[in-house]
C-alpha cells in the first residue's frame, strides 16, 4: 500500500478520505479557555513503543500535569511526548488555551535513531466520536499498513469553570 505520508502530501492536506473513512495526521483543538484533557491508552499492537504527542507550535497558554506546569520547548516545532512505557495508562492534563491551538497525534520510538516519530513520518489516525468532546483514536504508526490498531487511545475534553 502507499504510505499515508504520500497520500497526505498528494492532497496537500492533514486530513483525507481513505476507504470511506476520514483519516487525519493529527487532531487540533482550538477553543479558548481552561480544560481538563483525560487521555487513556486503550491498547497497543505494535513492535514499537507508542506515544501520545502534543504539538505546541500554534499554542499559547499553559499546561499542567499533576499540578506542575509543563514547559514549552524553545525550538521550531515544540512538543510534549507521553510514552506508554512511563506514563500511567490514564492521565490528565489541565490546559489553559489562550491563543492558537493544541494539536494531538500518535507517535512511536523510531528503532533506527531512538527518536520519536510522528505524523510527519506518515502516521495516521481515525477519530471516532464517543460523545460530546469524547473521542477514540485508532492509530497507525511507522509501518506501511492500514490496520489502525498500533495505538488506540481515548481523549475526553472537559471545560473547567
């Protein structure tokens, strides 16, 4: 099969239709305010260590985990990476989104370089709506297949008053 990276590039898009389903490279959330993001690793089926990644290049605000503020990297494409090997199966973040957006994708440990690969390497996700601001993401990683079971994770977004 053709890699998703090529399919995204051919259509100059981060979301495409594939076999009747909407497939995206990442999920963007841009509603201003204070939110609790609850992530759950549902399952993994990959030879590679899986991750959930926050992409912060368009983000202005604050992110807290366990009461501690997470610092935004000072580099061209800042990220915060939560690897399945050390993060709890369920974890929550408090996000104050002042401007821009927060983008979420899956990632995995690239075996050749010991770095984390993500959507720029052709990763793809199918989003299922479970309820209002509740989603399940079926993810593909670095392997050129379309089973979307390498990582399955849930995201629940709750507005904090």
